[in-house]
């Protein structure tokens, strides 16, 4: 099992079970990348102070990098000024302390170029870039998708994370398309969010080390990490950032799949189950963060908060997970002693 976690510039181990070094580019993204929720006040205005408290919380729990304005952050529901306000708050709070990877989910190439250039000016470590709206992109040729990324890449120098979520973007990044996009110099990663572990197999077999697959689906996180995915992005990290970090350590540092399974089944999947059951991801995640003691407000309409029954269930679940995290932390500390 590869041991290579820790965020940009903080890789702790580069040794496999055969003691063979793994080649990792300087500054490569690894570990837990938290796609931050966007806190709103009661009138749905961005709450920068609450964002600061959220960042303090996830950093204290061991996050390796931060991603503002992704889907979990309701990025497609923000106008350009709001997007920049969110970025400014995140860079002001965490810039220089941890890698920041803004998400640019755009309807047009022109807008994507404008925002990615701004992210580069702000000091971003990388950008996740995706077209959006199935009615605009469904049926588009691979040539169109290639041109979108080639134009964005030519406009700035940051590493690009592709985002495979076909139901959102209308673009399915099948392995042959990924292999073509890797020809663009700064396409370095793909966030694979279909939840189909065979996609990880296919991409890794076809492109090898030319591109890193980032796990983007919590229901296949353990499998993806065991296959060598070096980073993980999921909205539930806002709720259980410590559990996510513990899973990454169990797989990446210790190579202990027995411990990893226990963490996954008791500290990760129960939250995934809640999301799957009520199909209100933003409302559920924000309620979970509130149960952790950080009030991040309400989802932007037409999103909605969870009801009292779901909220009480989530609060009990988070309390159980918090106790499990303490036990797991003690076990990890003992293993490193």
C-alpha cells in the first residue's frame, strides 16, 4: 500500500510495501481536500465570519487542503461577486497556511478563463474546472470538451482538476476522453465522482501516472484509497473531517485495511447513508456542521434545511461518531508511538 499522504509539500511517506519509492511531483495534492460549504445568513447573504469559524474547525481536525465554491459550497448558485467574496474570505483566513483549490463550475469558456485567472492571482494551488448545465453540454463532442479545457489551460498556469459528474455537467469523462485531455500540460487530476469504482480502474490503466485520480464519491472512498488514489474530496468532510483524515492515515500511512474498514463502516458510511436517505445533501451537511458547533446558516433557495426529525437523528449520529473518533485517535497515536 502506498504511503504518501499529507497535502501539498507535506507528504509524510513515500514508501510502498516493497520499499520502492513512488514518484510524486513537488507540490502534488494529496490527502483530504475539504469542499467547504458556503455559510449564509438568514437573508442568504454570504457570512464571511462563519466561513472563518468553519475553516478554523476543519483545519483543527486535520484537513490537508480547502476547496471553496464547489457543489457542496453551492458554487453554481453564486454570482461572480459572491464567488470572489467567498474566495477572498478563504484566502484571507487560510492563505499561506494550507493549499486552496477553488472550484470553477462555469457555463462558458469565457467565464471559466476569467475566474481561473483570478484564482491564480489570489495564490491558488490548483483549480477544479468543469462545464455545467446538461442542456448546454449534453451531446457535445469530445472535441468541444477538449477545446474548453485547452482554452482554459492556455490562459493560466495552474494545475487543473477535471470533474466527472455527468448528471451535473452533461459530460461523461470516459477513460479515452481523459487520456486525450491529459495531453494538455496542466491537466493533472480528475475528481471521479460517479461512484463507479471501475472508472478508477479504467483511468489508471489507460493513463498511468500521467494523471492522479482523486476520489470524489464517499461510497467508494475506501476502495479508491486502497487502489492508490492520493487525494479525496467529499462534502461530508465538512461534518467528519477528522474521520476522513483518520481513514486516509489508516490506508496511506499504516496500510491497515482492518482499521480502515472499521473507520469507514462506523465513522464515514453512516453519514453517507443519511445523505442517501433524505436526498438533501446541502441541508444535511449544513445541519451536520451545526451539530459540530459551527453554525453555517441555511442553504440557498430552492435548497432547504432538514426537518426536526432528521436534525435530531443527525445530532445523535454525530455524537456517536465523535466518540469513535476519540477512540480511533488513541489507536493511531499508539501505533505511531
